[in-house]
C-alpha cells in the first residue's frame, strides 16, 4: 500500500530517502514507497534512512509518515492490519497534529474498504476552498490540488451520506474518477463525508480496480470519520 500525506502549509512534496540495512543501501526511495515497504515487512524496522538531499542517517521510525501510524505499538502480525475502524480510532487518539490525523484516517479507511486509491480533501485557509491534504496509493494528483466549490462530488458529499458509485454513471462519479485515476478505469468508487455536526469537515474519495465496494464496508466508516473530526477539534485545527 502506498501513502502520501501533506504535513505543513505550502503543500511541499514528501522527500525521498536512501535506505540502509547496515550492509546494502538502496534509493532514492519516495516516501510513499518507503511506507509501503515498511507496512509489508520488506523494509525491516532496524533499517536507517537518510534524506536523498543530504543530512544525517536516522531511524526508520523517525520518518513522520511512519511515526504517524504508530506502527511500533501495533500487535504482532502483518503491519498493514488496520482492517477495522476501531483499530484506526484507537491510533487517532494519539495523533499529534493534523498530518497524523489525516494519515491515520485515510490509511484506515482504505484498509477497511480495500481501496486501491484514496484522497482526503478539506477546506484550508487562506483560500477557503477544499484542497487535497492526503493521498493513498497511485492517485494521479498532487497534494494541495484545489477541488472546485461547485464540484458534483463535493455537492453529493454535502448531502451527508457515504455513497458507492458506478464509474461514469453520474457527474459525481465522473468527477471522482477524473480526479483519482484519469488514465485508468476503476471498477467502483466511493464518497465518504467527514461531518462535524451540520458542517462538512472534509471528504474521502476512494477507488477500487479489482472488485466493487460493498455498501456495508463504506457505511462502517461513519464512526471513523466521526473520530477524525473529534481529533481535529481537539487539536484546534478544524477551520470550516
């Protein structure tokens, strides 16, 4: 699984890394590939990493995107095991900033639904428009991308319910497909609103290329989205 997440104003791209097990060094490895390798157990926890642009070698868990997942505290077994919303909610309680909150929320949602690609966007100052704040998988867009205020998928999200969409069936489905995978044809799409009371705090858009989403899986994310909003409010960063 691949993970990219924005962490600070300006929407800078995550760095690439050199990775060493003490004998061999590989790289540069993009951050999302580094996370995937760690989750799948192909990059051992004892490896050291160095920014490809230069700097000191550091422990793997000092990489923000890996630390955000609190993986060192996970029980034994496959690291990519956040298959239940309750597991992700437990990690959300310890998220230290908006980046970690969004990373955990998006990663957990994609794990639960087995989405191939996912994005999370939310309104950010100073432009007060929805912008992509986290990406999962090979989403063919950039962090900081602005979602039009009149976007049909955003309009559907404002109605408040998680929705499974057939590709090309509606304007909302076409908008999601064009945003997530303009050069690939998904089997199934989903929109999951993140609501704070009556306000829309953010939106998840998900895509699968193997099997359709099950409505029950998507609806099961409601508790996870509520926990995401609660943590954002605790961090006093919800700005909608």
